[in-house]
């Protein structure tokens, strides 16, 4: 059975096609600058990367090219072979699982758009376009927030007037939920138990950390929006909220502040680089700003790990995943060196063997006597989405 996993942005569209239930990746691609000048798309199939410059006035046209490539590359003979499409949506409010992309669900995504103004409207465009181009497939929506709906009220409520929660939906939502679901399932298999207690570090350009208790989310670092929690590539993470009101009085607009906190802060603000690889190169060359950014980054990650270690009381494993977590051997070492006070010890030889660009991309990087085993496990949100739509069809 062939299914698609789709992630629509305001001017972009990512997709992967899988043969299910084998979970074999058949083709993936990325449409960019939709609705803008100089639009193009790239696809990867059979180990080859192909780029094509085309006019992409809207998402409907992007989906038409997507389907054409599936046929031209002989992934399918006609549209009837595409049995399901899974759509990623960032903000689902209190929806606790993946759901059929009905009109009611699309309306709910629209109602939650003020909570994710950059993402939810794009999701709606992607869903409606795909349903027009591939009308006979089963379409579902997979929400980033759904995994975190198990967080208890003492963790999801903020200490602000309750009417903010009841009337304005102000609460901790959490994100990267599809990644956390994938990692939790993987760790249940690796550890041979369902009720796993984990600290999962999803560290990429966007980064968050979650505490998983008995296989369900207990707490997570991102909050009302993805800008909170740990310091990230260009997001600030947690700051004193009075800084915002102070900068408003200093003359910045709300939009300017929001843009700065999301796109001009974090590692970029301190080091001048948003990519951790550039920061590591800078450290190697004696760049003090890069060293400072790395220290701040590691400190904030360690603080969350320690807090969740205490909150869980029993921890079966710590897991590193996502771009930096899977690939930055130096960042993993820096974090684990700080955790040695808890009896969590690094096996440097094993740590240096694991990265997505090396022969080995997952495994245990802690010593055998470590109080908690530490794993590197690649995430795969697209496969998780494909599993969801396959389950609906079956």
C-alpha cells in the first residue's frame, strides 16, 4: 500500500512516499517558494537528487507536480494507488490523536490558528489542496501537540489568571510530538517494556526536551509556543517576560519583538551562527562567542534533564535525537560531562562512532556502569505519520 506524509508550510511543501507496512521510502521531495518568484522543487529517488525550476503559484499546483513525479518516476501508475495522505499540523489544541481530515477538523485547525499563526493556516491550505488533487485517498491530520495532551494540569497550567486559560487557551502545549511518539515506540522495543520512563532530547534547529513517564508525556520544555524552553538555533527559549514589555516601551513593536525572539535570538544572537556545525568550527578556531553560545546551550539542556530526572524519579534511559542530537558528538559529550555528577558516564569511543553521516547512526553512548543508559536514536516523523494513515486505512 502506498501512502504519503505531507508537511505544508506557508510557501513550502515537503513530502515522502512510503510502501506500507514495510515502511520502505520510495521518494521524497521539497517544493520551495510556492506563490513567490523563482519557485522550484527537488526530489530524491533511487539515490538520485533532481531539481526542477517551475512556476508554483499555489499549493494545488505543487500537489499536481508531486503527483506527476510519482507517476513519471514510476512510483505509482495512477492516483488510485495512493491510498492515504497524512498531513502534519502544528497546533491541535486538545485533540489527543491523529484524526480524519474532516471539515470539522479543518475548522478546528482554523480556530487554533491564532495559537500558531505561521503554521496552522499553511496546514489548511495543504490539506484542502491535497484533497482536491488526490480526492479518493484517506486524508488524516497528525498534530505536533497531540502527544503532549497527557501532561497533567500542574505542568501545563501557567501561574497566571485562570481566565487566561479558560477564555484565551493560554497553557503549555508542547511540540515535536510526532518525533516523541516515534522515539517512545522505538525505546519500548529496545527496552522490551511498554511503561518506559525516558528523558528525550529532541535537539535540532528547533529543540525541546520531554519527560516520558509510563510511555506518556509528563512534561515538556516548549510551552504556549515553540519559542519557549531551551535556547535554540534562532529562538531565545525562556527569558524574563518583563524584557518584552521593557522593549515595547523602548520603541520596538510587538511584531519586531516576536520576530527577534524567534528568528534573531538563541545561538545566532550570541555567536553569529545558527548552525551548530559552524559554532563547533568556531570553537576549534578559538572563537570566544562560539564558546559562550555552546556553554549557554549546554547549560540550558542540562538544567531540563536534571529537572526531569528528579520529576520522573525513575529513568530507564536518556535519548538524544534530531539534527544536533543525532550528529553533534561534541554537544553530546559536553552535556554528558555535566551529567557525570549524577553517575551518568560517557563512553567517548562509542559516542565518536555515532552520527547519521557515519556507518553507525544509533546506539548506546554511556558506559556499562552508567546510572542511566544514554542512547542516540534517529527520529522519523514521516514514518510515524505514514503509520498513522496506514492504521486508519486498515
